[in-house]
């Protein structure tokens, strides 16, 4: 989403049609739901990753594998 929730709120302070207002409410609700789900997903990934911390440290000892994302991508392609 390009605009933040605050920017949408400021934009809606101007006159908008009831249909536009309803659509903005739906968009905001979807944005809030996605933000909530993203937080839950991040938490689950962190919890699942704890099991493999030793393996991650071993792989990250390789000079080009310092980034945890690189480690994940490399391990999934092997």
C-alpha cells in the first residue's frame, strides 16, 4: 500500500462520497488485518527458526552467507 493509514485519514477529511468512504473503510480493515497477520507470521517464523540456530550459525560462518535470508534461500535450493 503506497499511502499510510494516516495519509488516508487526512485524505478523507475532505468531502468524499459515501461509497468512497465505505471503500476506504474496507481498505483500512484489510490493511489492519494484513498487518496483524504479518506480525503473527514473523513470530511463527522466529519460533520455528530457534530450532535451527546452531545450523544457521554454522552456515553464516561462510563469508558470503552472513545474511540470514541468504542462508534460507541457499538451504531451500540445496
